[in-house]
C-alpha cells in the first residue's frame, strides 16, 4: 500500500461525516503496517493526522495496530474485495493482524469506515454514502399486515408477532440470530412471490415485537435458544394459522432450523430452503480470536451489529447493508448470544443427514459467496443429504434477503417456481 493512498484516506476521513461521528471520542492512534513499514495516524476528536516518522505506540484500546504483508493489504483494498476481505475484522481470519485492547462499538465502526476510505483512496472511487433512490413499488401503504398470536410452546405463553402478505402456498420465513422478521420485508412486498405464496414472516420470542413468555421469569435467567424450542415455534404457528404443509425458508439460525425441520418434521413441510445452513458449524475457531472474543463477550447488540458487516457482500446496496446492521443494533441484550447456543451447539445433524428424506420434504440450500466460513459446511451438508440441491450465490453474503433483495431473488425465485409447479 502506497504512502499516497494512506495520505488520501486521511484527507477523506477528515471530512467524512460517518468516520468523524464514530471517531469523536477516540484520542489515540491507528498504525498501519505494510511489510514491516509502519505509518502512524493520530486521531483526536474525530480528526486524523499523519505522524512524521513515529514508531508505533504500544497497542491498547486507544492505540490500534493493523499489519499485513503487501499482498494481504492488496486484497483488503481491492474493489470489490474478495470474501473475508470486506473489512479488517473478517480479514483477521485470513492473515491480517489486529492488535488492540477492548474497544467499543464506535471505535469498531470508525475503523471499519477508515478501511472503506482506504479502499476508495486506492481505487479513486467516490466515498459519498449512497442511499436508495427508488420509490416504493406499492404506493403509500405496504401490502404486509401484522398481527399477534398466542402460542403455547413447551407450556409457555408466547405472544408472537408476525406479518403476512399474499395468497396461495404458505411460506414461513425465519430471521437470523439476534434479528427479527424485518429482514424479510422485501419478500412480503414482492408480487412475483405474493401472487402465488402466502408469505408469513415472524419474530421469535424475545425478538422484534414478540415478547418473552409471560408465565416465566425470563428476566431472572439467561436467554438460551434450543433446537426443540426453535422447531416448536414454526410448528405451533403453522398449526394456529391452519397452514397446509407450508414451505419454510430461513437464513443462518433459520438455515440450520430448515434442515432440522426437514429431518424431524418432514411430513409437516413440503419443502425447506436453507440459506447459510449446514449440518454443524463450529464458531469456536472464530470466537476464540481475540477481537471476535471481545465483541462476542459484550451484551451490546449495536457492537454485534458492527461485526455483522464483514459477512455482507460489499457490492450489495449500501442502504440495505446498513439497514441489516440496524436490525441487529435494535435487538435485546443477550439475545444474539443466546441464539448462538442453537446455531453453534444445539444444532447438530452429523450422523443424521442420511435420515433426511427429500422425497417427503424437498431440501434446497443457498449460501452466499461472502459467507466464507459457512460455505464448507453447506457443501458438506449438500453432499450428505441425498437429493439436496446447493447453490453458492455470487455477490451475496450471510443475509441475502435483506442485504440485496433483488440479487437474492435471482436465486430464490426459480426455486419457488419449482415448488409452485409441484403443488402439494
């Protein structure tokens, strides 16, 4: 990385509203090390300034050091960058070095933005934020209508919120860990889908507008999502709404749940679509990394939200990537980590894949190109489940339905066409 690139990024950051807002409380430095050569950038009150020939300060929460060889920096600053290199936090898993003490969400966001500015400086591209400029396709009111339903799940009174639109084959939509059904809002407004499917997107208990169980002292114990409870929610909702063998689609936690439903409730669903799913995923190797471990240990949903940015495709619309982050930031403390109990530990279909009968419940799998750590486990699952079909979605990440709805549609619509053609 050339000195001119760093100097231009510092200039851009000095007038960049996003960087300055997040760096306002930062009094310290950011040191960039390329092939052993260090460049120190002082940061005070949101303003960066190049230091002249200074050695890198000892790393801590205020003085942060990024280092890599030239080739790794080249991938991080490519436009677009390859998977894992969307920002420095993902690049930690593929050769990038990060030294710092525990830092807060704003520091995280400022560093992520500075990396983006380095990329703009390297490629001569415009760093101006790009909001959506397309009007609503449905006029003043969206088609989706929301309601609450009381479900008895494991003896608990769960007041569950769901939204629905369309008519035809029922299609249940499950959000990712720590988020809510807003991730599926584009499905609910897509007439290519709602003209044939009754789309129902729900918030798990403790998420979004769904309350924790009223007859349990949930505030006196940690929230932990189990496999059995996760499966019971769509089963109970389908029963309450009188749905005839719905289609189930879910991403991340929902993608794992899709495969569990195909294994243990095949006769209740005509098909499942597992996005970012697998038989078993081991996140310990990621969480054990110092930076990830620090972020995962916090109960701040907004900090978890910043971490999610590295598994989204950088070429996805900025408006939707930021909206996906916002969904996470508005979660309840402890819910994201409680969901990971199911995602990382309680979900385990190793040794069970051969019992999934795709002639009873069809299994489709979709995993984003930028969801690098999930791709191997998705490929393993597709190979182990006889009749399962997997596609790696180019230019998409871990949250395809919310980060790039139109890009996702190009993959999911042909699957829904096949399901509709098959009928019941």
